[in-house]
């Protein structure tokens, strides 16, 4: 792929100034909630929060894994907050959110890997917001089918799990994860319930080739995934894996066309696209 090294002009982040943004920020702070928007340094936070859309991160903000691309802290997580599901659900109601996105840190320290909080949160959200649609952006849960079944059983409209990068770079970027396992999780969800939409995302600019990207897209499609997101990797700090190159917007557009021809229902592809970008469109 054509590459440039210096941060390009199309990587621009809009400053958040709207009333909705400040209201959501106040609510998150007041209830001591966590969002991947903040913890993951998402470049779309201003745009999404202005629309009253946020991705809530449950089970704390410290992860047991140490992925080299991620801005979330790694370490020993705090105790589970069993009031968190209701606080998240009530906050979503106050914000009048119609489509809620949930994600979490990895909790490999827990015997159920945090699935009980996942279930309770989804149930509470539906209780306080009967007409809502939900996307669950889940960890791989180490591929444990009994745990994945619990998520399937509460039937979020979309279940997503990010492959993140091509096979060759997975061990280097996602140290405790496995490329094949992520694909197996996605395929298992679709095989168990055809009515749930499945979704995954990959980052570009980590050192992959165009051929590897297309091969990864084929692997993802073979796993019966409905929705694919592709965006530019941005280094959260100097301690994280470096950006190897910036991908041109027209190259993202080319990949989108390739993905749609492969048969994906939706392909979100652009420099600032993240896994939850335009998530509300993916349930339609």
C-alpha cells in the first residue's frame, strides 16, 4: 500500500463543544462510569458524544491483558462493582440513547471472566429501556463456549469481537490473544443464532500488506461475519506499538468496495473509523 510517515492532514479530531457532549461527560463523571471513548482515546469521541452516543465500558478500566495497541491500562483490576449494571442502564435512560454499545476490559482474573456482569448489565438496560437495541463488543472469553452462550442467550442485536490485525502481526500486537480463536468465536455466535448480527474490526498501519488485509477480510467473511470496520491505527502513547504508516482515504474506500463485493452487509472504512463508529446503523 502507498504510505506516508508524517501524521497527515486528514487525521483531524473535532473539538467537542456541544451541550450533549458536556451533559454526557458530567453524567459519566458523576456515576463513576467508564467509557472506551475516554479510556481508548477514541478520535471520534467529540462527534459521537455530541450525538448522545457513547460506548460504555463495564468491569472497570484496568485490563488483565497487555495489547500493544490499546490505550486502556493494564494491571490488577479492582473489585467488581455490582451496582454498575443499574448505573449504566439508568444513565442510558437519562441520555435517551436508542442504541447502546457495551464493551469491557478483559477480566481473565475472574472465574467467569466477568460474564455475570455482562448479563446483568444487558438485562438492566432492557429493563429500564424497553425499546432499546444493544451491541455487545465482547472479549474472546478465551473461547469458552459456555460463557459465550450466556451472551447469546440475552440476545443483543449485535455481538462484536475485534480481530484487530492480520494473522502475522497478532502475536506481536495482541500478545495474549489468538487470531484463529477470535474467528472461531465470531463463527460460533452466528452458528448458534443466525438472527444476531456479528461484527468485527481491524486496524491498518501496523505493518500489514494489502494482500494480508484482503486475506484477513476473506477469513472474516468465511467466519460468517456480517459487519466489518476498518480504521487507521493511532499510537496512544510512546510506550505503545508505533504507527508504521498512514493509509490514504482513497485506499480505505477501495477496501470498502472490496468488502461489499465479498458480501458484508456493512463496511465502515476510513482513517478515523473505530469499531463502534455509526454502530446505530448496523442493526437496521
